[in-house]
């Protein structure tokens, strides 16, 4: 429990950014092998976007989603530890 | 996030001491350097290699194709890439069980790039002692120039690394042209900087901390270890009690073991551990300490191997087994998967047919009173030659197949779309919806044939 409190900010950043980065690579790989980004743009929208831009934005969006998930896990893990520590001083 | 502000700030993961690995020569160091040069060479040279008039390895994003020498993989072949990754993972298991963490010590990109950055650092800042002195010294003109030179060289190398990375996705000639004419796209620039920055940070600063705190393999590799796995270990029975003595002194005569406690094994360690404390998860089995100790043993005229490659069993004088159930199980799974992948790849038919039924109308009646369904066919010719095809349909007695364009030609590596109509007599329909099969056969290559099923919808029996 004590260890949880002493996780540094840098450590928190890395433990959120790094696993979510790895999962975003997997997610983009699976997603874009099934869907061509050109087919995903609605017909009524006139968007001219290069394939590299489409894949990059897709990857960054996946990364963002995974960051939210990782951050949620970290947040609850830390705050639950604090609660437990308060109830059992 | 407010709670996080209370957390005391500290260095990366612990009160981190910068590690200054001492330079070292020796047989394992030469082997590691060879591995570094070969692997980095492959990474930087591969995008320049041409194959059949195009880049040998290229993830062509706009065309959604992956070129791997003579092989062209399409998104449909993603399964092969996934299988390849699973195979890589399994071989890591197999080799870890057999020879320990050789991956970490000799082949992991983190090790390889760290060695390269360390080499540049040594060339510019000097040996271990000078580097430590330089870091301790107050900032001066000379220190600033040395540091500036090191970071300039590091950043230049990082940018080259990032450029090479992007060259696996954008053909390197095009990318080089864009770079020279300063017309790189925003995303190409972003990824060059992103990958370059990651390399700069990981190989220049994070180094062993990546192995210690960020690498999942370092955490679970112990699950693959057993008493017969090759490890780097110190021989305590021979070495202890350690202590310094003059050269040429027989250890027994002064009541000491062979270890002269010179600490060179600690100084050369890139993760900063003392191998004499036993097997530790921080040890990446780079064997720098073996070379270091052998050199000292040679100087002292003691036999080599106070720190050596061994296994737990052989260190304890027990019988050593190379073939054991764990190895057999890993090998069997590995070989089976390898075989499956290769057979599948060899039998892969570079032709695919997608049939999409027209969703706007269920069916229509023709002037001759037949029931008609309309389909859109997508033909993917994944071969590197163009072909002509014949299309047939079966499934209903006396069905008629009509094509807008009866001569079906698809160029190499492209997709053709065509509209097909199937007409059938209502009396021959057994149900509201029956199965029909489309047979596509290349006219000039027998093995290129595929079957695709579709539904034919009619009014149903009254």
C-alpha cells in the first residue's frame, strides 16, 4: 500500500502512456486491416486526406482511448489504496 | 488528477543513479558488437534494397499492401502477420528456456541502440572516468562544447533513425526527395520526429531503466527459466572469501578465494548490478562481466571462468539436461505452427472474390417472367500478373448468369468490380431464399480458382 502512494508523477505518466501505446499499435493493426480509411469517410463530406494522415490520426485516437482506460485503472488503483489506508490506519 | 499533486516528486522510478558502464573488450563483447552492427545495418540498409523494381520491404499504406521481398500481402492476409508475431513470441519462449536472456543481451532494439549511443558517448566524452568527472564538473565552456557535440551527434543519429523508420512506410526515394526539396508531408515529419525522439530518449537517457521498469519480458522471463537454463553466474565457492592481494599471490596462502574484489564486473555492468549477489531480474545477460572478470583472471594468472555462462544444475555439480519436457513442448508448438504457416503460405491462392447482394431491392421480375437478383462482385487479383477470368454460378436448376462485361480482366495487384445478375424460374426455387455459388476461374492459370456463396431471394412458394 505504501508503495502506491509513492509512485512518482513520471512513473505514472509512463505507466499510462507506454502500455496504451503498445495496445494502440495492436488495435490499429486489427482495425485498419479490416477497414480502409477511405471507406470510412461519409459520402456527403468532402474531405481530402492522405492515407498516412488517416492512419496516423486513427492510431492517435486509439492511443487516446487506451490512455483513458490506463489512466482510469491507475486512478482507481491509487485512490482505492488511499481509501483502504484511511479506513485501516 | 488533484491527488497526484500530493505524490512526492522523485527521479524516474527510484532515486536513480546514472550508470557509467566501463568500456570492455573480450570474446562476448565482440560477439555483442557484431550483433549490434549486423542488426543496425539491416535496419538502416533494408529500405534501400530493391526487389522487382520496388522497395523490398514496404508497408504501402495508400495501396494497402505489404511487400516482403517476393511476397505481397493484402489486408486479408493480416492473419499471416499475426501468426508471424505469435511465432516470434514463441521462439522467444523457446530460446529463453534454452539459453536464457540472449535476446536481452544481444538482439533487443533497446540494447542495440543503447550500445550505439554509448559508443558515440565514449568517442566524444571519453572513458568511464572522464565521463564521471565531466558530469561532476561545473559547467564551463569546454564542458558545454563536449555536451553540445554529443547531443548534436545523438540527435542527428536519432533523426536518421526516424527517417529510416518512415522509409518503411513511404518509399525511401520519394521520402529522400521530399526531404531534400523540403516538401515532407506534416505526418511524415511528425513520425520522423516522434521515432527519433523516442530513440534519443530510450537509448540516450532511459537505457537500463527501460529494461528494469518498462519491459514486460523482463518481468515474466523467469517463468521460462528452470535449473537447466543458461545464465551468467558468479562462482561463489571459488571466489569467496573475496579480497584484494598482490599479483602472483596464491589465494590459499592468504586464506582468500579467487575474487580479488576489484569491482570491474560491477563497473562494466550496463544495468549497474553486482553479479556476485546472484541471479537478479535486472541482469540482461549481456556477459560484459564475464569478459571483464576473464581479463582480470588472466592478469592474475588464475583460471578463467569465475564469472561464466552456466546453468543452476551444472553450477551445483548436478547433471545438466538440454532436452527436457519444457524444451520439447515449446519446440513442438513452435515447429507445428511454423509448419502450418508455411503450408498455408505455400497454398495461398492470390485471388479473392467478394459477393455483395444488391440491398435496394430483394428481387425483380424480368419481362420473360423470371426472378432476378443483382449482385456486386469484387475480384481481388493479388497475383503479380494480370489475368482473365471465367465466372459461373450454380445452385438453382436452369439459372442464367448475366454480366454487364462478359470479358473479365483484372490487372496485377488490383481490384475489379462488376455487376452480375442471376435469373431463375420461380418454379425452380425451393424456398424464399436459396443458396447460390459463384465460381471464379482464371483462364490462364488452373490453380487460381475460388468459390463464394451468396443468397438468392425470390417471392417464396404460395
